[in-house]
C-alpha cells in the first residue's frame, strides 16, 4: 500500500503544486507544496518550519491502528494527555508522534486542514468529530 505522504505529494504535483481543499462546513483552504519537496504550507497553519508530508502517515497509521477510524480531538482547549487530546486522537497523535510533544504540553491543532487534505486525496472521509479511511484506500488505492 502506498504511503499517504506519497499520494498527497504526487497529487499536489499533478495540480502544479497547489490545491484548494474543503472543510466539512465548506470552508476552503489552499495548500501549496514547498520547494524542498518534503513539506507543504497553508495560510491557516502558520507554523515554522512547515509540516512535512509524513504528518499524513502518522494520521493514517493511527486510523489503521484503530480499525480505520479515529476521533479528531481538541488541541485548542486541552494539553497533550488531557481528555480529547489523548494520543488516541488525531490531534494527540500529531502532537506526540509527529511534533514530539510530551504529556502536559500545549499543542497546535491542525486537524481541520489535515482532514480536508485526506478527504481531497481520497484517503479518508472528514466527518463531524472523526476521520475514517475510505474503502478505496483500505483496498490498497
């Protein structure tokens, strides 16, 4: 099975390095590939350095570990390890496994954009409160 990071990077390149993705509520976000070939930017994710594509591998690994579905979580109102920001949520997994945060630390919550990108790429469905792998991705895409 191809890595989510590879699928998304390839799809962005096919779209000349940028794409518009949509939240559950229809809000649009532009994602753009960076010149380094490893990362992407979005104005709604103002972090330095920008996220690398492998953040999507962390998210999908969590989804697979949990049978194809995981709660999004809430990093804006909780610290890592607190309710709704546990490692079993997408925001918690990103904080711990991608950003290297420790329990009790504040986290940044990028799930609204990440879930929209996974939906755009055909990897997962962005649902209210959770993300679930698509049948197509589960079948090996």
